């Protein structure tokens, strides 16, 4: 049973930083596509970043240069380092995972990922 558990959310002032973590358990496949999504109240879910098992990453234009997605395989943990946070970054952030690394950067919909965490709230004040 694959489980994803996010942590690290909180409240921060604009310009600040947060690092989100997504602990992965039960994963046995050697290839994967993992991602961070966010959803603000009243808005659609937005793909923030993806990372595949070969180390290729992609980012939404709105976060390029400020956010970094990474994974520590020894700790089975996916991270999202968020710097220079903006108020429009206030949202529920969720991690997602699915099998296979091909075309990871194109997976932007909920249906593209089999496993999801419960989410962690990030609030950025101006």
C-alpha cells in the first residue's frame, strides 16, 4: 500500500521560505513520476513541479527560479523548497506519485497520478 504524507506547511510572510516534505512508504517500483500540486480556495488545482526517477524536473512558469523539487531516495522523501514566496502562493499543497518516468513533465492533471497525499496548507501574508 503506497502512502504519501506531506508536512512542512505553515504561515510565512511574503519573501520568506518554506520547505515541504512528502514521505513515501510502500513504493517498490524503480521508476516513478512525482509532483507537487497546489489548490487555492475557489481556484483549480495547479501543477507546481514534477520530478522523475532519472532526475529530470519541470516547473510551472509561476514558480520557476523560486521553487526547487528534489528527492532523497535514502529517506524516501520528496521535497519542495519554496523561496521568495508570494501571497498568491497561499494554497493547499499536495504531493502525488505514479509509476513510470516517461513524459513526467506533461502530467498536470489529477487523473495522471495514482497516489496522493492529504495536503499541507501554506499561507503567505503580505
